[in-house]
């Protein structure tokens, strides 16, 4: 995995397995945030998941 910060955002270069691990970890964080009634953090994690899934370059 390679992560680059250009000052405006992060670019993550990951293979399929690494991407799946990141996505699953974020999904688990959403569940944890919801159990703690931290809706804003859960929503932010969902947004990151959406960005990961929708902005993939194959």
C-alpha cells in the first residue's frame, strides 16, 4: 500500500486485499460509532467507505 498526501487530500494505492481490509475496518467502525450514539462519526466513516468504493481506479 502506498499513501500520498498532496496537501488537498490523500491518495491511497492498494491492491484488492488491502482495499477490502480497509473497507471492512471502516464498516466495523460505523457499527461501533452507532453503538456509542456518535452519529456524526458514523456518517463520516460511511462517506469514506463510499469514496473508497466509488473512486477506485482499476
